C-alpha cells in the first residue's frame, strides 16, 4: 500500500474493502493516533490537511490488486463500527484491524513503526551500529521518487500523495526530478537544426523549401527554421500545396 500507492502508514492501516476501485484506490480516512485507546472517540479521522468527506484517488498497478487478493485469501476483512469526529456512526471492513483484542481495537502508526523496525532487525537489514536501515516512511518515498524519476508530472504525484500543496512535494522530492539539461539541448537541436542543402537543379516542393531555396545566399538561417517550425505546428494545409500553385513558376536567383 505504501510503496505501490504512496499511502501514509495511518492511511494504509485504515484501508478497507470500500477503498478498492477498478485500476485505482480511493483513500478516505486514516487511523487516529489514539485508536489504541479503548476510550478513543474517533477511531478513524479525515485525511491529513483534509476535512471529513474529502478523499483522493490513486492509480495502482495490477500487481497490487493481486497482492490484495492474496491477502484476502488468507485474512478476511474485519468489520469495525466507529464514530466520526462529527459524531456520525460509520461501518467499514478494514484489512488491518488487530485480531488480538488485548492489543487494542486498531493498530496505529506508532505501533506499526515499532514492529516495522523490529522486522528490519530480524531480517538483518541493519546499519553499522545495528540499527534498522529503513523506516516505514521510505516506502512512501519509494513511490514518489520512482514516479518522479520516470517523468510523471510533479503536480500529479503531489495530488496522489495527498500533500497540502505542490510546493510541499517540490521541496521534499524536487531533487529527484530528472534534470532537463540534456533533454533541452536535444529537443532544441532537433527543432532548430540547419536545413539540409538543396541539390543543384532541385525544385522546392513546398513554401517552406521555397523560402529556404530563394534566399540570396542559398542557405536558410536558424531564424527561418524557427519561423517555419511555428507555422508547421499550426497544421496549415497550404504548406503542403506544390510550389507552382502557390508562387507560380519562379526562377531561382542563383
């Protein structure tokens, strides 16, 4: 849920059967930081920086659907009744409710973080001082960095992550966006490269070629290329008309 959909820990813990859609998930709530307390009045609360009733949709790869199905084949959703912060009664079937009632009704981000780090140590994923190499946060970072590094627009990633504004995403992950230096050079080289030379006696086939061919020095400038690229971008049909129909039988100046 975190690595493939960019969910926060509290959002992943609140994931329910109602969140599943075809090709995406709809995130509506997160687990309250006080959900472990039996006297907690609101087990599930609105998403961070959002109000009750707001949600966000996140596209998911097909493999995540298969992982969810594999989970459900072993663990059935747990029905949970809860009261929203506004006092409304809700019912949903969550995936990660505690099966051991002595540990509380719902796990929280802090308990998940503890067990995640403990699991890293048990798996040998530790640093030089024996501390866990990873935290739950790194899974969400993986989602963001992978999407940005492969050209997904930052404003789309920002919306999927549920950030308050795109500035938050740019400040945190902006350094992961691929540098456009080389791409810019290549694009402009292709758009503004000098035209190929015209063979002696060759006839221009369109207005673009005619303008290039009729220059006194016989060679089109970069400015000519830019102007005509802009004209071609407009899709003008007259540019594809043979020269003699547009300018008549004009003899070259050379």
